[in-house]
């Protein structure tokens, strides 16, 4: 798993091209792109099956791009916190491995987890520009790509403003959440006499 | 204020009645300061986007050339204008160009327009798209963005679900990569 971390340096759309080549062009088991089959299925169950079928390749490409580096990052965080002095102290006190993991290692890793999750949420709104274009997925990323090609400034600015507001709100909320999660983070300084 | 001595140093204990207002005022001050700082960042970021998207005003020149070409082709290709003298055709092209430039606000200087764009963008008055339209035929940017949002959310939400589930169980990866005794080592 760890040895596979460098594979995340390859962008998701690059994986996407190979996945399309293998699963759509050679084996014909999955569609090339789009969101649903054409013509659009009339029955809801058929529509959902078609949608899920079209989502397999783009999601696989996104996962292939991000999963290994994510595992590597979290392993690193766990290792850093597991060698802290207070963890040694907890072990010396005879606490169970489960208690040490949950209360002494997982707790301090919460701020990075929350940061990562918050920025994933922002990314969730933004969409993947080239990946959506490769898979002809009709989302915001593809819209931005089309807008840039057409010099459609109001759409480019509108998209950017939306992301900017979401990003700023996430950062602002993160500051408050940090103070709640991590007792070391304080607003202002403690007065000392 | 009450104080107690601990290991030679003195730590001040604030009175219970004083603690909450003090914390609140510090929190409010921080929220205000942070809010202003983030807003300034957004203003700078959005204005830079406007400048870059408009190529620093050079896009006006490209647009004017595009309009001239389109208007010229439309007027010269119109069978009703066949046989008109060249000077008359030129006058008609110029008239239509002035109308089109006014419609797209190209008659105003870019510096002024960029500030108007910024104000509109910050107040989420996103205006109308110039070329792209929604499936329902609307040119409103808000309608276009709202129409495209579900597709992106669907894709990204699934991806987040899949990529976050192993993160929360990364303990098992640590066990898998370093053996069951990783915590005890």
C-alpha cells in the first residue's frame, strides 16, 4: 500500500483515459462517458442502474488517484502521534492498546482529519475540471472548461466566486472547530500575573 | 484576583464572573478580525479572477473584433442589402457595432467595468452568461450553476464516501503494514 503512494502523482483524468480504453473501448463492459444512457431510461430503476454504471469509471479514476496517498498520509500521522511522550506514559501506566489508540493517538489526529474533510467538501463543490471533460460528465468542472474555451467571463467569475465563498466559510469554521477539538489552540493569550 | 503558587511560579485564577465575558470578547474580537481578513482575501481573489478572465482588458479587443466580423458577415450576406453602396454598408456595420458594444457594456472603460463586476460578484448578482445556456434555455449564471451542481455533487460525494472510509480505519492499515504490535513497539 505504502509503496503505491507515488501513483497518486498521476492525475485522475490520466487514469480515466486508461480505464475508458480498457473497460469501454476494448472490453465494452462500461460506457465511454456521459451521465446516463441515451435515450434516457423512463423507469426510475433503469435510470438509477444506468447512472451507477456511468459513475463506475470516473469514481474509480478519482480513487486510483487519491487513495494511496491518503493511506500514506494517515499512516504518517498515526506514527507521529504514536511516538509522543504522553503515549509512552499511557503505555507505562498499563492502559490497553485500544484505549491508547482511541484516546491518546486518534484524538490529536482529529484536526488534520477535519481539515482534510473540510477541504474535500470544498473540492466536492468545485468538481474535477479535466476528469469531467474526459468522461463528458455534465458537472461544474466541465462547465468551467466550456466557459474558459468560450471566454464566457460571467460563468467563470460566477464559478470562482462560489468556490471562494465556500473555501472561506470552510476556513472560518475550521478555526472555530480547531479550538473545540484541540485544547492547545486558544483564542488570544492567557493573562499571567 | 485569587492566585495560587505552583512549583515556585504564580498562576492567576480569574474570578468565575469575569471569565465568560473576557472569553466572549476575545472570541468576538478574533471572529471579527478573522472575518475581515478572509473577506479581504476573497475580494483580492475575485478581482484577480476578473482581471485574468478578461485578460486585463484585452478581451475587449478580441470581442470587438468578433462583433465586427459577425456584424459584417450578417450585413454583407443579407440579400436585402444587395446593391447598396459600400459606404452605406460600412455605415450600417458601424451602427450595429455601436449597438452591440452598448449591449455588452463595451463602451465603458474596463477599469470601471471591472469594479462593477467585482461588486456584482461579491453580492452574488452573477448576471447572464454570454454564450452558455442551461438545458431549460436560461442564460442566468445562477440557473446554469444550479443545474450543473447535482452532477458534480453526486460524483464527488461518492468519491468522498469511498476515500474517507479507509481513512477512518487507517489503524487497520497500520496493523497490516507494521504488524499487530505496532502500538506496543
